[in-house]
């Protein structure tokens, strides 16, 4: 018996659908309440499907809306639909998938896939066979509607379709889809490729079995007239390049030729898909071999793709020069993620990762959607890293024409090209930089804002070279101009200049000290000028400045300039405001740099951090006990607060003692160290280590409780947590006469030195210093990686205590070092100026070993030394 609506009920539902299209918010609220009421009646959903599929007299938007409301109901409470209602809906969908209107067909397709994704693919066994059957229909609408629904199911449930749970329907579906690659309708050809494309990345077996047919069919469609078909062909080839390059290699020459054409396709979506091909190819080992002969064609195409399109310029308001007074809209501001504090030794020789901009073309991130310009720039960047200098002969002739072009759009793209190749082609660019850098610095005052902003970014990519030259040559002019741009009237330029200046600070470090007064005047002036979004970037530039110049910032005149505006912002912000993150991070760097200079400001800052930690812990507890009543807290507030407390402890040293004495931070720390979130534990161990150094008197009473927690976190799976816990243990051991037994067990784990960082090595050395008897028996297990880790860091306190420990362990167990003695010699030689008593320890061990083995054996042994090592040991230790 077919369900029929009640006429009055139907009119009521139609009225509701009409009202819900009204722009009036009051009407919208009434609609929402009415929807809630009607959802109490199970057959309300029958009315909705009836309007969608049967009421052909109604206008399409109303029918489609009815289907979308039904889709939301299916999402929210399909499980509670009575079986007759569910069956009626399913039946109506399948009977009407070929509706004359493409909007209604698409809506029914969305509805079908929503039902399918509610775990219904198993419960609706006739769905896939019926849809596949409808593909054979003579009626175009039916075939297209069924294909649209299948494409959505393939997107939503690709894994399930290839699983035993459904008896692998793909084995039938893939060959079926392939038949339609030659269909006369472009829309259906396009659906067919899009369906198969869903299964490439997962290497679905059914597709792998038909891979050659698939590739053959793709080649046949290469010159299709329809842009959507070409786009899907390009997408397929890009994915195949990643998962089945073996099948493409025989045809690689012609695929590259094809992609060169498509990257210039007049349809930008096709060009963008094709441009991805170069990015993916650059990651393949065969890139250099297959692409070298095509660079002469490819490079001009990529460079051409890097120009702003007309639509980009409109979207970027490229003709608006001054907008600094226009408030930011909130959706322009991307969420920021705080990176937890990782204890690294400031003296590790290699630069920490992450200083390179992850995003290649971050100059126009307001268009954060990927576009041809960004893709072309990223492709040029990765190819520059593959081909290095070999790229330049193809680029340099073009660059000259671009950089001095009268049209600003062309000139702008040339500056972007220079920035994109900076990393890969640096060596080859060096001869041209003395001429180019002054030209780029001139571009910083171009009349076009988009030229000024890209010049900021490109110059930041060459900051390393600029800093390596005498400061008056390029650093000073660059800094002067960048500071002017920080105060530009255009927000995009302000942002680019601030980011570029932060990069310059990282590279220049103490080279900036002579200019500090001038730099601070500019940054502080910007505080009064910036809108919301750029304020967050300004905090970052100030924090980076503090990290880069360190204690040189601790001068009364600098503190007078910098602190009042920072504290003013600090007082304006509420505890719930996410803008606290960048401000707290910035203050953490400033406190560490100012040291005792931060004392006048430390009390309120310290108190607020403790409050933030306490609030977050309390909210987390309420959420655990009553998840239905309370929201989960944002733990970033707690992480950032812990990190600022670390900065205070590190900066203020012993002065932090009274603040700790008057607060419950040790109790809070005990909770944070056991938090489920690794980043919270990571930051709390960093703070524990810093408090141990600054005021051990407050840490000492807690050690018995803290040590077992530190021990359980020596898990190399969470490498930063493990590093910070290890470091904290080392700091505690240095303060105690004898370390508690609870540590030694877990340290046997750390003894394997699973981490490439020097921190475990330092802690092991320190443990050996405090209790050589317990650790020395393990010497042979770790001496080799220990030496390799510590030879790379510069002389400092940590290295000193670690080497003393090793020397004491060698005293207890000399046999443990015999096999790897050459590594020990090398590590000793890495010291530039050890303290006298440490030098004596080295002298004794080296001479002891030499006497032990005898002159002849020592001669043979030292023959293996590299010349430099031989010289250093002879000069310093007379061996």
C-alpha cells in the first residue's frame, strides 16, 4: 500500500519550506522550532521525501530544500526511523533518481549516500546492483542521476566497497565504470573517471587488476573537449604517478608532453590539476632523469603561471593601497596552534627544523585556497631543490625581462620566482645577489602594495646570505626598509614585512644589537597601528627578537620602550581570549631574554599563568565527570601558561623562588605531568627542569612522587615528551647527592639512546656523575652513540657535567670503553676549552689507555685517526 500525504499536513510542510527561505532571522528561529516539533512525528520524513520526489508542480529550490532537510534528519536520527518510513524513503530515491531536474537528481544522490553512510550499505543490499543497473538506461537523466549517486558513494565509502563485508562489489563496479569512459555524454564520461579515481590512492585490488585498461582509456580521453573530463584525467595521472609509477614509466615522455599542454589549459581548474603533476613528479626518484630534457619547455610555463590572475587581484583587493584603518573580519584570522616547549640545547650545532617557511608562497594567504599561482610557485621551489644550479640557464634569461618589466603584475611574478628558487638554487644565485638584493630592496618601496609584500617575502628567503655579508652592505639597508614596511599603510604589506623581519632576526641574531633602539621604536609604534590579525604576527616578531638578541635586551631604555605596551595588551585580554597564546609566547621569550630586567613585571604575569593552569585543570575535571554538562577545555591555555612559567624560571633564576613559595604550582605540576595530552606533559617536564635549576628547595620535597612519573614517560614513541622528561631527570640528579632508585630502571631504557638528540646523552652522563657505580656497568651499551651525540654540541655547562660523568664511569669500568675508544677520543677533541680539572681527567684517561696498550699498539691505533683529530690530541694532550 503506497503512503499518501494528508492535504492539510502537506500544505503545512510547504509553508514551512517557503518560510525557511526567508532572510529574516526571527522567521528563521520560528522555522527551527517548528522543525523540532514536526520531527516528533515519524511520518514528517515521508512528507519531506514526497515533496522532493513527487510534487513536480513545486519550484525546484523548494523541492531540493525539502530533500536537504530530510538529509539532516537522516544524519541526526536515522536509527529511530520506523522501518516503513525508511523503506518508503529508499524506494522513492531509487524510483526518482532520473528526475528531469539536475538539481533534484543531485539532491537525491546526496540523500542516498547519506543513508548509505549510516552503516546502511550492508542493510540495503539492492542499492548498488540497482544503481549499476540504472546506468544501462536509455534515458540520459536516469543514467546521469545514478552515476551522480554512485560517485558520491565512492567518495564516502571507498574502503567499504573494497571489503569482504560487502563481498567486494568493486570487482563488478570498476569494469562497469570503465565501459563508460567512451560514453557520448561528457558529464557521464566525467562521472565514470571520477568514480574510478576514488580507488587509486588505496590501490584497490579490483582497480589494480584492470590498471592497464584504465590507463589505456585515460590516454584515449587525453584530448577530450570537456574541461571537467580533462581535469579528471589529469587528477588520475597525478595519483597514478604516486602509486603506480611503474605503469606510467614506459609512456613518461608523452605524459610529460601532455601535462605541459594541460598546465597551460585555458580552463584554470584543468591547469591547476595538471600543475600538481610537477609537484608529485619532483618527489619521485626518477624525476631528474625523465624531466631534464623538458625543463626548457616547463620552466617558462611555470613562471607564466606565477602571475596573479585578474580574479586573484580582485579578490586580493590588489588596487586598494591603504586599508590599515579597516578592521579585520574574524574569519580572516587563521587559528594558531601553539608549539609546546621542547628543551633543546641552545648550543646544538644544527639549526632546529621549522625555521624554513613550510608554506612556499605565504605572501597571499588571504587566498588560502590553492590556486595556479601557488601551485606553480611550489612546483618551481621543489624542482629547484631537485635540479639545483641546472635550473638557472632556463631561468636567468627570463628573470631579467620579468624583474625590470614596466607592468607591475609581471614584475611581481618575477620577484616571486626569485623567492621560490632561493632554497634550491642558492649556490648558483650567489654571483648575482650583490646586484639583485639592492634591486629587491628598492622594490620594497614600489607604489603597488602587492609588489611591496612579495619583495618582503623574497628578501626573507635570502636573509641567510644578506647576514653573511658585511652588515653595512645589505643588512643595514634591508633592515631600514623592512622596518618602514612594518609601518606600511597596507595590511598585507605589514604582515609580509613582520614575517620577513622575524626571519631576518633569526638569521642575524646579535648582529641586530647596534640597531635595537630603532627596531623597538618601530615595533612599539606598530602596536598602536595594527588591526587584530597583524597584531598576532607582531607578537611573534617581538618574541623572535628577544630569542635572537637574548640578554642584550636587558637595558633600562629598551625595557621602558617594550614592556608598557605588552603589559597593556596583557591587561586588556580576558583569560578566555585565544589572543593570549601569541602574547604569552612572546612574553615567554621576553622574560627569558630580560632576565632580572623582567622582575618589576613578573608578579602579575606569574599569578595569571598559575590561574590559567588551575582553571584549565578544573574544567578538564568537570568535563571528565559530567561530559554532558560541561565542555572540554582548550588545553592550549594551560600549555602556553606552563611555557611562560618556564621562561620566567629560566629568565629570573633564583628570583622566582618567592613566587613559587607563595603559589600551589608544585601541586598543579603534579597533575599536569599526568595529563593524557602529550603536549601538556612535555611542557610540564620542561617547567620541572627549569624550576629544579632555579629553586630546587621547592622541588626537593616532591621528588619521591615525581620520579616514577618521569620514569614512565621515557617512552621514545613521544620523542619530545621523552626528551623533556630525560632532561628534567638529569637536572634533578645534578642537584642531589644520590639519585633515587626509581630512576635507574627506566634509564636503562633511555640508555639505548633511542633519540638523535643530545639530551638523553647529557642525562646519562650526569647520572654517571652522581652514581657512577650504578651506571658504569652499562657503559659499553651506550658509549658509542653517546660520543657521537655530544661531539656536535658546543662547550657549555651541560656538556661539562656529562663528560665528568663519563670520565668517572670509565674509572669504574675501563673495559666498557675499550672497543669504542676512537669515538671517545673524537668526543674529547670536540672540546675547545674544557675547565682545567676536566682537561686533567681527559689527560689521565688518554695516557692511561696509551700506557696500558703499549707504544707500538698505540701507534697502530692512532694511525686510524683522521689528521685533524691526530693534531688536536697531540697539541692538547700530548698523545
